[in-house]
């Protein structure tokens, strides 16, 4: 009698689970950014923060007839980009639910999200604090694993 178990056919791990992790990471990144921005706006600024805000309010630029302070531009771009990250995350989650073949096969859809995550990670490493670096490291690994598991 043999002590070895009969051979079991191993299924290839599915790409949907890591893709969902990546999409949820984008959702956490965008929502977390908006939550922290709101908390910072509601909190009491330090003297250094108040001085920086005053300097940005004093500096303005006119683009296509609209004058905006540097503070308005920074806050506006930050908020809009966070909303776009949330929208991207929701679209990725909807795709997994309604068209899983986009993820189960190696398509431009998965590659686009991996590239966006990697570029975001590179920018974060150069310019941002630790939380987005951690989240984008997780999302990049998740999207890469999903593509590795996907059918060519």
C-alpha cells in the first residue's frame, strides 16, 4: 500500500480575487484622501500650516480668464483627483461583477490599472507620505498578481 495520495488536478488560481484587492485599495486611497482632507480642513492649523496657506492664498494665477489662488488650485486638484480615483475603483469593481472576462483574460483593462498603480506608486515614493506608498504598493502587487493569473 502506497503512502502517497492520488494526484490531484490543481486548478490555476483565479485572477478575480487579487484584482478586487487592487480595486478596493484604490477605493481606500481615494476615500481616505478625501476624509483626511476634510479632517484637516476642520481641524486647527498649526502656525506653520497657517503661514503656508496664507502664502498660497496670496499667490494667484489666471488661466483662461479665471483667477485662482494657489491654495484653491492645490485643494481643487487634490479633491478632483481623489474623486477620480474613487470612480476608477468603482468602475473596476463593476467590471469584476458584470464582465469578469475583462479580468480573467490579460486585457488592456488590467494592464491600464497596473500601470496607473505603478506610476502612482513612483510619484508617491518621490513626493508623498507613507500611507499612499503602502496602499499603492498593495494595489500594484494585486493587479500584477491578477494579470499573472489571467489567461493570455
